[in-house]
């Protein structure tokens, strides 16, 4: 566990360890929950499909493309939950593959007409 006060900046880093230096890491989704086994019922989205949902979320430059750095302000799920758990989905792509998910950024899904 990592202990922080509410509204304290929490800095995170995700690193990819590989001998292939042409890979990059992209933070696609991060969701917080008071229940480590359920990130659907009571959850809070920090970032979803590359779209920032929390106004305190920030991404940071990294000198290595195999490292993703980001931060957000710590928060609580009311007083009845003493802990908050974080689950993040990261995408690994080939550096320079501009058609890959890593280079698409924020992706919003368009709804299809039921007749199509």
C-alpha cells in the first residue's frame, strides 16, 4: 500500500522492460475503486480510452518511450472506505506506427444507427 492524504498529488510511472527499444507505452484507461475485486459497481474513472475524465489527471513527458508518467490528486470514496485501489490498462505499440492505438489519443465511440 501507498499512503497519501486526500488532495495530495500522487505520481505514478509505468515502465516496460523489453530488449526491443522500438516499443512505446500508452495509458489507455485508469479506474479507481474502493473494492479491489470490483472496478464496475462503485468506481471512478481517471482516464478512459485515452480521454481524461478527472480534471486533476496530468500526463508527463518521459525521456524513454517505454515509460508512461502521470499524476492525479488523491481522493476518497466517502468515509466508509479507508482504501482506494487503482487499475490501469496500458497499451504497448511499435514506435512510429501511427495507425496503432498509442497514437490515436482520446477515442470516443460513435453510436450506430440500429438499422445499419
